[in-house]
C-alpha cells in the first residue's frame, strides 16, 4: 500500500466495470473514495462492501464529472489530509498493476510536474470500430503534454493551488484544468508506462455521434474560456468544426440556386480531406483510413455541439450533460 496516494473514482451504473475498477485500487492506495452520481444498480453497495468510502451526490444539483471529482477530492482531504498525490479514475477503467508506484515515483522525482499520466488502452478495441477509434485516441505522444484525460495522478498541492476542476463544465474539464496548472507554472507529463484499461462499450453509431457532439461543445467552451491565451486553446478545433460541419454545406445550399448545380463539386472536398488525412497517418494502413474517415465525419456532430453551446450561452440556458452510454 502506498501511504501518500489516494484515489477518487467517479461513476454511475457501471456494473462489472466498476467492480474491476475498485478491485484494481483497493489495498493499493491509502484511501479510495467512490463518488456515485445516482446509480440505480448495486454500485453503492458494491463499493461499500469492498470497504470504499462512498460519496452519493445530490442529484438535485446538475451533475458533471468535474463536480464528482471535486467532491471526491474533498472527501479524501477530510479523511486523509496528508495525502500528497491523487489518482483520478473513471468507473469504466481498470488501473493496471505498477501504475500507482510509477506515477508517484515520477512526481516525487520531478517536483515541477503536477500531473502524471500514462498509456490508456481500450479493453475491447476489436468489438467495434468506435472502440478502436477510442484506442487510437488514447495513444498520445510521451513527454511534456498540454493535457491529460480523466485518468491521471495529480499532485494535491497543485490541485488546491488552482482551485480544482471547474465543476460547471460538462466536458473538457481535464484540459481546462491543465491550462490553469500550466499558467501557474506547473507541467503535465505523459510517462512511458501502462496506466489503465478503458471500457468505452461503444458499439453503435449513435453513441459515437453523441460523444462527438460533446467534443464539439467542449471545443466551443474551451475556446471561449482560454482561446485568447497564447496557445489559442481549442480555437483551431472549433474553427474546423464550423468550416467542415457548417461552412461548406452552407456554401452549397446558397451556391446551387445562385450558380447552378456545379456548386455541388464542393462535396468532393470531403473525400479529398479523407485521402489527405489518411496519407498523413503514422499507424497501420487500416487504422489510418479509419481514423481519417471519422475525423472528417466528426465535424458534423462537433458543429452541432458548438452551435448548441453558443445558443445556450446567448440564451443564458444551462446545457445538460451529454452522455453516450
């Protein structure tokens, strides 16, 4: 057991995925907190049966993953205020043996680093093209990084210094936190170590579409919050969604009555972009073309997420959590 590492797990109705997550951490860290967001299965009983501290969120208050992580962190602080490092985990992930030690050792030997993350892999990439896309998404470069995902070990003092996660964000809360950490002088690092298995359980096109809508929302809100900074956070991603998801279709819609059916030639920009991205890929040929196709296709739901964010913002409406499973 690592005496100065605590774990925060967030989840809802994860079933056997939560069991795998909990058992991968119980006995490995000094304290484990599970934050439940209104499960209707046996998640709470399962966690308590394993001796895990459970925080049941008041669902009258709108839920976000950021809020769940903050509540879990506060519970850890109340129980074990001397903890130096916090491993955040989503309930659909299983932390792999050796990760907690490796991440802690890295943070101990690199006092300028606030966040350590490693290689996240999809548990069943062969079950669907959407799971396979997730596995490719998790495969990011090693070394100093701009952001982490939901599974990462964070230095407790750094987290307190920047005021934890923004609990009002329905998506993109981890990159937003990393921006504030880096602005405060901290670094984010991805180390060469297997970290966890993730079970997206994404087998339908509709799930992928909703997840992409959520990404578009995150791009819009992230650019609104930090787009004016030197690194132009998610400004490029936002503009791409508007260009490919709305700009070209609008040009075609307006161009056909004005200039004739030849305007439909603009549709060829989409397959040309798929070819360009596919040829630029560095993975296997199959993966390169799969990723290229869905990168182009994703611009349509991403635009919808962007538009939904701005409409809601202009009307001062709160956007509900966008969930794909």
